[in-house]
């Protein structure tokens, strides 16, 4: 049986990396015959995508605003490839100012900050985004909210890098002081025993018991920006503290407070989270490509890979159903990546 000419010469996609992106993130598309009938074009979710690189076998395409799905098609003249299924994160809130991870409660509501520059007071400090993506004010009159974390009882804890106070917030938005004197308080995280850990930008990691006793847990080099904290399933505390270097460290601290370098080589690593299998996801750049980097923790050396592409990502949090919530400098996105996160117990 004769093979139709179109079927024989149409563009063919063989790989797309990474598998997910948000608006202005980039997909690396590889294959064959992309330019068989002239300069290639790419659509993502039926929207034309700007091309950063375009050759017969390699295309770098940027996710356009308005792309609602992740079907990638390469066009060359009247010929087009078969669809390649990728994941495009959808915006769920904007006009925010997160500086760390968002937080997700038991019911799937998402919380994010309007942090502002230091000393800047905003009308709304924390917003709550429900399952229908309605964004409502949740907390007011809190200066420079920074880190967010839930305890098992559903109470939200918030650090303020302005006054060094950790606040506790009820589900109705009522706020009270939990502890004071945390310096320039940034990232926060709970361990399995409900002790709260707080990063001070001067390099101290504090441990606060449920009875509000305060200990110095560990000491690191001072950070120019903030510390971001997350606990792994094995009980180690993982920490990032971005500097001006493009070759920063991810640290981990044992339950005894011993500090070691887990991985070195990420650019400006910020918010981080674990999946249920223990792999670590970090908002960072890898070899100049910005997004979320996955570090597989199995084996002797963590192996970094770009998991999701996108600019200005400062934090992330996993939600139920295999989704990840991503915080940029001003917006939140939700991407259905099919990863089960290490969620609240």
C-alpha cells in the first residue's frame, strides 16, 4: 500500500522537556522535519507560541498568554505534527505579592500573601483562594507577611520579616501573636512532632516547641534574601537561602541540628516542597533555565532536572489530586502535574 506523501514528511515530535510550564515558560521540543515546508510554527493549546530557537530538529517555544491546555503542535507550511500532550499551569489569582510558598489547607483552599517591600503596609496581608478560584481578603493589618504553614489543627502560622513575630491565625481569620523575637523571620515549617522551625535572615534557625519554648536549632551563613524551609519524610529539615550566586546550596539539617550541603548548583533557590516519595522540588534555575527543579533523593547524589518551566517562581505547594500551586512575584498558578505531594497529615 502506498504511503501518503503528507504522512511521510509531516513534522514529528519525539520529545518535549520539561513536561509542564506556566505562562512565559519554555518547552524544548525535539523531533524531525520541523522545517520541511518553510519556517516552523508552534501552537500550544491552539494559541501561537513565540519561538526562541527554531531549526529542523529543535525548537524552543514560549508558552503564550491565553494558552488553556498543553497540546503542542508543530506546523510547517500546511503540514502539522500530531499533538504532544504537555501540562500548562492555569492562573488562579493575581495582584498578589508572594515571597515564599503558598499554603493549602485540608479543604483545598489556597493562601498567599501580599508581602510588600519591608515596612510597607498593605490593605490586605493574606488572601484566601477557594476551590472556585475566588480570591478574598483573609488577614489585614499584618506587616510584611512572609512564610506560611499550617498545623494539624488547621491553624495558619505566619512569619513577619518586619517585626520578627510569628502569628497564629484561626480559620475565620482572627490573628494572635504566637512568639516574638525571631529577628528577620522568613521561612517556617512544622516537624512531625508539631515543633515550629523559623529561619532568621542572619543565619539562625529557631525551633519553637508547642509550649512556645524557643531554641537555637542550627546556624547557617546569613542570607541576602530569605530562608525557605521544608521537612522531608525522613525528618530532615531542608533549607534554601538564595544569594547573588548562580551556584547556590540546598542544605539539610538532621534532627540533632547537624548541617550539611545536600546539593550545590542551583540559581537563586527559593521555596521548596516534597512529594510523597521523598523527592524535593525547588523554585530555582538550573543551568540558566528558571522554573521548578526536581531533585531525586534516592541514591548517593541528587540528580537535578527541570520539572516545570516558568519565570519569577518564588514558591510552590502541592494540593490534593496531583496538582501543584505555584507562586510567582505577583500571581498564583495551578498545574495538574500528577504528583502526589507530602500533604498535611
